[in-house]
């Protein structure tokens, strides 16, 4: 479901992703046309919210892409360690350790 708009005699096609970002940032068509008329690229005009100047738009998009990369889960490259499940990881002190502790500190 793409949409076609005409700005100063030129036809521009808005794809589904463009329309989704227009809804996300609550932009209206006259505002998008005004940005295109001002010399914005379609992708930038649609993917930047209201209130962001043209000079700050590129840095906004770069920052947005970096944040999305940070949110992506990292791959787990560690090797499986089945022996950790096979044997208990918490053990109690043995008799010798208990005796040493009693001799050193008093009571257990």
C-alpha cells in the first residue's frame, strides 16, 4: 500500500515503511511536503520527528541507529558446560575445614 504525493511538480512515492514512520511520529502530509520542499530527502523527512532541525536530522538518525544496535541481543559464543549441571556447585565445608574454623574463630 504505497502512496504517491506530488511536490512542486515532482512525484514521490511513499512506501509502507514511510507511512508507518509517519504514523509513529504523528506527522501530517502538509508537514512532509513542506520538508521535501525545503530540500529534505524523503527518508529523512519521514523518519525524523517534529521539532528536529534539518542540520540536526542526520545526527538524530545516526544516534537512533546506534541505539537500535545496542538493543540487539549479543550472540552467545561460550561453549556448553554440561559438567556444571552434573555436579553440585555449592558444597558444604568438610570436617577438617570445620575443625580449623572452630580452632581459629571459636564457634561454627
